[in-house]
């Protein structure tokens, strides 16, 4: 279950949309694990500022990816921050 006032079933979780703010190695690993467990590709949204990383993720995983944090956050129920500690404040301020 996710941390909250109520438990979420595995079925409900697999139908949730998740925003990954940051698309580096940590995000790629988690996304790969989600996909291998049957999580829907259309429920994964990634924001990554670095164009080569964006392009590689899009080519390798065929998922929704952009450079706009607000766009992926707006269409997701869960936000996962996969950014370096030194940029977390800046990302959160956005």
C-alpha cells in the first residue's frame, strides 16, 4: 500500500498514472520494473530536461516524455521526484 489514509489494491495501483520528474537512471530502473510487472505505458509520464536522455527513454520504452514538469504532474495521480538532491529545491519551487 502507498502511504495514505487508505490502502490501495494492486489492481488500482496498476491503473494509476505516475509522473516521473526526472528521467535518469533511477527513473529508468523504476519504470522498467513497473513495465515488467504489467503497469500500463500510458500511465507513465516523464519530464526530463536533457534532450538526449528524453530521446533515449522515448526510443527504448515508448512512454510519454516531455521537458515540462507541470504537464506531467497535471496528468498524474502520483509524483515521483527522480532528481539530484542539489536541484530538488528548484524543481519543487516550480
